C-alpha cells in the first residue's frame, strides 16, 4: 500500500524493534492465514468420511475461502490506506476467529461452507496488512528480501497445516483443530492491537477506489499480470488442496506418505521464497530485471506441471515438492508491481492484484474438482490418473500463452526494465 507523500514520515526504528514489534506480529497473521487456507488438504479424509463429499463439493468447500478472501481485497485496501494496519487487522482477525468457531460447530455442508467463507473474509487483510506495515518502514531496495521472508513465514504456516495438524488429530478431531485456530486468531488480534506501532496519519480524505482503471490500463501492471497472474492462481489453487489428493489417488501414496510429502512441499516454500528474494536482488545489482527473473521461474514452474501431466511414476513424489518450491517464484509479482508502478498507484495496484489472484485461485480450485467429477470414482473414492492428467493439462494450456507473450515482447525489445524505483529510504532493517 502506498503512503501519501504528504503524510508524516514515521519515526526511525531500530532493527530489533522493526523485527519484534512490526514484522513478527504481522508475519504471524500471514502464517495463520496460510495455515487456515491449507489445513483442509490434511482434513480431506475426515471431512469426506463425515460428510460424504464429492470432489466438486470438496473443491467448493475449500475454494470458497479464496472467493471471500478476494471480496475483501478492495475494501481492505481502502481501509488500510485510510486507517492503517494496526486498526484494520485486529477486528478482521476476530471475524476469522468467529468463522473458525462456526466451522468447528458446523453440522452440515451448508453451515461449513458459510463458515469457511467467513474465515476467508476475516483473513483477507493479513498479507496486505503486513505489506502495508513493511512498506511504511522498510526502504524499497530491501523489499524483495523482506517480502521473501514474509512469504517464507507463510510457507511455515502452510507447513504447520501438514504434519503438526496430523499429529494433533491423534488427540482431537477436526472440530478441535478449528477451535484451536479460533483461539490463535483472537490472541493474535490482541497482540497486534497492543504492541504494533501505529502508521503515520495520512491526509484526511474520504476513502476512494478511484484510479483502479488506471491500474488495469498501466503497461507495467498488464505485462506483469499477463506473465504471472495465471501461474499465481494455479499455485495457490493447487497447493492448497489438490496436490494432496493427486498424491493419494494418482501416485498411490498412503495417508502418512501424503502428509509427509505435503510437509516437505510446504517447508520448501520457506526456502523458495527467501531464495527468490535474494536472487532477485542479486540479479538487479547486475542489471537483470525482476520480470526476467520471474519469466525464468514461470518457465521452470511450467516444466514441473508438464511432469505432472506426463505422470511419470518415478518422478511423482519429487514433483509434488518441486511444485511448491518452484511455484514460490509467483510471489515476486507483488515486488515487481511495487517497483514498476507509479508511486501514486502502488497501493491500489497491490489490491487489484490480490483481488485477481484470489478470484482466480477460487476458480482453479473449484474447477479442478469439476474436471475430476467427469470420471467415476474407484475404490476408496480414488479418481484415475487420467482425470488428474487432464486437469493439469488444462491448467498448463492456460498458463503457456503468458510466457509466450513475454518471450515475443522480449524478442521485440518492448519488455520493461523493471528496475527498482529510487525512493527516499525510510529506515534500515
């Protein structure tokens, strides 16, 4: 989110204060958001057994989180610019806590669907609140690494939704898991309200969504989104649910093997996110544009998905981990937008980007289940490998044109430099 040039500059903070009072509390919000977004992938056997869910129903139950999350983006973006993350994030976390409690006590599919949507709505500000807070105090040149660390913390949250949740299921059921998540969300809301610094007061003006048309028409936004938006949708939509079902059905992994591989994959997000930030800064110092780094990453991500389409048995387990490791390159999209867009549009650009990503993730996750439903289920509610190959093949076909467009523009010399914007430093981390 942008801070108006006329706003009062924040007081300098020490590195320890920035980490303990700013980065860590908001990063924990992103941690919790990723945990609750991904936890259904581990609870699939319990939910399916208790509610007799078909893939389309399971896909909708999980993906409605993304739809509600997306609906929150525009109003959250305006609210963050107007009141700051310290005032916006706590009530939204309390809303997520209410949704988690409702999910824990849901008695049927409709109630769980509504509760899952409420969770997504309440967590809709976690990442953008962290970005807003970080961007207020951290110099632009350090943003790739700090954003990478933020995404890495989210990877830890996704990893916590695998083996730790499975271990917790030895002491409680999925109802108890969501009660614990509700308590964690409420405690974090209190922590952020109590310890985080308030953002500098912006000039008093009514909240406005003006300028969204400028964002969508801007060449920097269009070029970045054309290359990375669909891969980002696919990454979120698949790693949050279907990669686990693919391991169970197509790769014939046991439940314990599936959880272990999901843990490795989610933990790989930590390594990938930090590595992408460091590589991007290293390449930038050598004149390589962040968008070029992103293009290489997208190409590798498509190669991994091509392996899923081919379904070559010896590579099935490594590909599940590589999907999340390489897919973290899509997170660089936020940094590229922040660096390439005019300062007066960066806040709304980030909001617009998040809106499109999560609407797309909803479509991918729900649509994948609809494709699987075209095949009859076998023993143990398993779907054939051909169903997954077709679904992954469709996703591959949707992503390939963006990479080809980028290569055509690069060959024609129209690709933008993507250099880091030179803005006055705010504080050192």
